């Protein structure tokens, strides 16, 4: 395999142990989306197995990045990871198609979740059209978490989360964005 080339991995036939052994680096590349945005977004709410979404995961922990693969184990999605908000902004700027969902860690080095949202708004990207699910272990009274809530994140999921819990939050977030 060439350096810098990410392998295609189908989660359909992948056990959790194979997933953990096969995912390395800072990104996952799964089968590309073949459906329009509305169809991809409805995949989460309908549970369709043949639907794909383009998901940006902004998370500094490689282990947590890999755990996101377990959330979507029944479907194939294009999941791209960034270690911090600055890297995520670069991925968004370089992307030829918009992301359907952003899964965002609150506390990260270099640029945290709040700074990322602020920069995304200033960049001119259509912030309101991309649902953002924030993940954090911060206490509810944290000023950083309160600031993120005030900026309009779609949902907050407490760490450590379980795959079913995160999947359910995404099912609740997506329909409100397309409805």
C-alpha cells in the first residue's frame, strides 16, 4: 500500500476486533456516498442498510475515533477524521462535497470545539445546514459547554458514550434538519 493512501474498509463484514486492527492513522475511508443528501440523511432515521452519509469526526483520541466505526457498523459511510478543529476546517475547505454530519469533541488541542464552530461560522460555510453533535465529558455547568450550547449545536452526548446511545441521538438530530 502506498504511503498516505487509506484502505477501503467495509464495516458490513467487519467484526469489532478486525475493525480495531485495521484502522490506523487519523482517518477512515469507507464506500463513497451514492445517494443524494436527503436520501443519505434519511438512512439514519429509517435504518436503511444501503444508505451512505459523509461524516466528519473531529476527535483527538485515536481510540474514540475508531469507536465511531461501531456506531455505523450496519451501513457504509464516508467517515473522515480530524485531530482538532483546525484540521477539520482544512478538510471542509478541501472537500468537493459538503459533510452531512459533524461529530465534534469539545476539548481538543490547538483548536477546541467552540473555536471550531466560531471559525466555521466566520468561514462562510453554511453552518446551519450541517448538524453538529458535540461529545464531551465536561460537567454540565462548564462555561465551555454552555458556550457551545449557546452557539447552536444540534445535540450534546456525554462521554463515555455507547454506540447505541450516539446512534439514537443522531436519529433524533437528522430528521429535524431535513424536516
